[in-house]
C-alpha cells in the first residue's frame, strides 16, 4: 500500500529530517544517573540532546535492570 501511495504522490518522505545517533553512551547514562534527582526532565533533555520521552524511557529501562536513582520524583 505504501508503494501505491508513493506512485500517486500521496505519501512523502521527510528528506529534511536529520539523521541522529539515538544510542546512549556510557557518559550519558552516568550523567542521567547523577542528575536525574536534581534536574528536571526538560533540563536533562536539553543537556543530553534527547527528548523528554527518551529520558523517561531510559530511566524506566534502567530501573527494570536494578539501577537505583536518588529520587522518587515522577515524570514532569
């Protein structure tokens, strides 16, 4: 169905979209662990160049694997 839409020019690819590396580095994870309890999710998103949803998802992922954070603060 996607091919049919492409031929009809009803579906466009975003050619202006930047290709980014979405992988988390060890230093980013360490900064997240250190700052998660004191900085807001928005501040961390700007500092790490990630979305707030990516920050929240990574914290949840790490918590499932036994990581602890110095905060009981919920998503803001």
